[in-house]
C-alpha cells in the first residue's frame, strides 16, 4: 500500500503525507459532511508541507484508488 501511495504522490509531485491529507479532506464529498484532517508536527517545515496539502486537488479516479487502498488496511492501530 505504501508503495502505491508513494507512486501516486510522485505522479502528482507531492509528498506522500500531503497526498494522505488531501485524500482525508476529499472524503468530505463522499461522506456529505465536512472532514478536516488535523495533522500534528513539531517542525515548521512539516507544518508548511501539511498546509500546502490543502491546495492539492484529487481526481475522482485518484480518490477511488486511495479509497481502495484504505479498504485493504486491517488490524489494530498498535
């Protein structure tokens, strides 16, 4: 899954973390409610990268591909 996310991020010339944040934000349309990702960071560099993710536009096909990857994730968080 990580390789697929990384590949799509490279195609869009963004960081994988930015792609993930853009996907979470794109879920708003699917769910019909506002969804706002709240990433945490200690470094200004990563904060700036996270904020820039708000400008990433995903196509319906890209969202569907990421949805499919998310559906493959199973198991506990820890």
